[in-house]
């Protein structure tokens, strides 16, 4: 249980979104394609994927290559073979139906009229052939036909199959509450059917072999009503039985309470299996193969005491050896790894800090294997204030007709804040270089100059960053001027 909690805590919120989003998409695909031929291929695809994973883990290069080739070719074949099933789902008028809702065929097919009329035709020994398409498109399997578009009624069905009508020998295509086509030619079955079945029965079975359509056939010789579906044909004994079969195919059947609970249980199990499958796939891709990666990470110092400062450190970076899945390490950015040292308990002078996994912030799923160096030495200093004398830094040469009698900086002493130890060794501070050539006025003047801050760790108040230098310059006598 503890290991499970540790594993869950290592996941990012992006990982949860990734798993649940793809689980829901897979579940929606199951809901949309439930009952179609495509769903029967899913176990085969799952088996190929498992075989590919096993071959890859065992190092079977040729086998892995062959399985991947089969899967790539199968993807194209599936799209071609099951294009009708796919088109039926993605040609929905409402695109949001892909993400929500349970699709159902809500047809207004007049079941009672059709059922009673079929047995009425049977009593009159009038042959009939009615096709009720399922989810798949049947246009590629039928030939000929005349567009009709009439609303279904007993009189219309009887008149269509009346032996004096030119279109009575063909099949009738029923869509919702209308007859869409008449005099349609259906593909004949290739099965070895009993001799009592005529051409209508062979056409009915043939249509059920190449599609998910249901076909009602009425025998002209015996007057019996039969149903052909899923490559099988069986006789129907009563109007009520035919009505139930027709209602189940068209989706007009009202589900009872027990059937609703069965559907809820089915969807619940399907959703759980989708979640388990996606979780396994995600774990295989993100955690399945552990690799190593080395990075050089900078050290960040926090919680420095007020009045303290860092004088020197043994190193500013550390080498980290990290482990994790290949995708996670490839996506690892340097800024997501941090090495933090808290200096709240430091003292003035040398301090040694051991670097462990507690000091290193890593993304979830990435673990620390090794760190070099394992410790860092810091020399800490406290901040003290001192008054240091200021000295003017002259440069160049003064005009030989002039003599500098005096030059005094104001202030003569500057208050600085520096780190101890170290600040005690500073004897004096200097102004910026002042060229003597600029002193041309006799009797004196004032020059503004900045202060050179060295070392840079020194801090001075803003009022001391510029000083005024008062100087006095006089003219040399002719005897003092060098020839």
C-alpha cells in the first residue's frame, strides 16, 4: 500500500489527464462501434500489440519488425474494409455525439403493419423480399432498383409484390418508415442451401452474408415467412415473433429494467477495461524502460541570515545522475531541476553542507542516482560597518606653470558595510581617476567624483557615492618654472 501511495504521489497532474482522456476516448470508440464488425477485430489488434511488446522486450529484432509491418498494413486494410462502419460514426450530424451519448437507431418503422402484411402475403401465396439495412452501407452489394420513396402501408406492400406488377420479382429496401427502392437485385448466397429454398431465399441469405442487414422473405410456393440475418435463415411462425425480431433489428424495442441494468453493467466493465488498458500502455511508454541521464545543475542558496553574506564557495554547480523513462528524460528541461541549500543555520566562517535528494527538486517520475560532489564548503561572513578614509586617485600631469597646493575630498571618510572577515583589511578607498590636466583654474575649485567600490561586496550609502573635491591651484613664479 505504501509503494502504491508513493507511486501515485510521483505522478504529475498531466499524467492523470493523459490517462483519463485517452481512456475516455477509447471507451467512446467502443460505445460508437459496439455491435459492428469492427469491434470483433479489437482482440486481434490487442494480441498483435502484446506480441510486439514481448518481441521487443526479448530483443527479437526481425520478429518485432515483422509485427510492426503487419500492424501498419492492417491499419490501412481496416480503414478500407470497415469504411462503412467508420463513415456511419463520423458522418453524424452532431459532431458532439462522438464525445457524449449512446447512439441508437430511433427508426419509426411501422413494425405491426409489416409483420401482419408479410403473413397476409404468405396466406395469399405472394412472394416478397424486404431488406432492412443495419449500420453498414449496402449500396455496394445491390444492383438495379427503382427509386420509390413511398410511406409504408399494407396496400403499398401488397401492390408492389402483386404478380402483375413489373417490379414484383425484385427486393424492396426499407429505410425508416419508407420504401426507398424497389426491384433491387441482391447477391446470391454461395452456401449449399436445401433444395426447398428458391431464388428469393438464396438472395436473402446472400445479402445477410455480405452485410449486417436483415431480410424478410415470403415463399411464393409454401407461403412461409422466414428471416435471413448473419448468414443464417430461419422460419418465423407468428406475427408477434416477427414483430419482436424486426423491433430488435431496427432499435424500436423498449428495453426492460433488467436489460437496462445489463447495459449499464456492460458499459461499466468496458470503461474499467479501457482504463486498465490505457494505464498499462501509459506505464509501458513512460515508466517501462528506465534510462540514465547526467546534467550539471547550478546551486541556489536560500534563507541567508540578515547581515550575513557568502564570501566563497567550493563549487557553484553539481553533477546529477538521474534515472527515469526515456520519454521523461528527453522532455527534461534544465530549469525544472533545482539544487537548493538553505543557509538559515550557518555561522561566520567555514560551513560544510551535504547534498542529498532532500536538497534536489526533480520532476515526478525522475529519481536521483548519484550526485557529485556530495558536499559543498561555504565561507560565511557577517556584515559590519566601518569608516574608511578616502584618497584621491590622480592621473596625468599638471601644467608646469601651475602648482597644486591642496586637494581635500568631502567627506574625507566614507561609511561602508562589508563582510567580516575581510572588510577589516581594507585600508582606504579611492575616487575615480581624476586627470590633472583638468585643473586649469587658479585659486581653486570643486570637482565631483565617484568612488571606486572594491571589493564589489562593499555597500555604501547613496549619499557617499559622489564626493566633492576642493582644490587650490596657484601660478608658479617665473623662477620656479622649469626651462
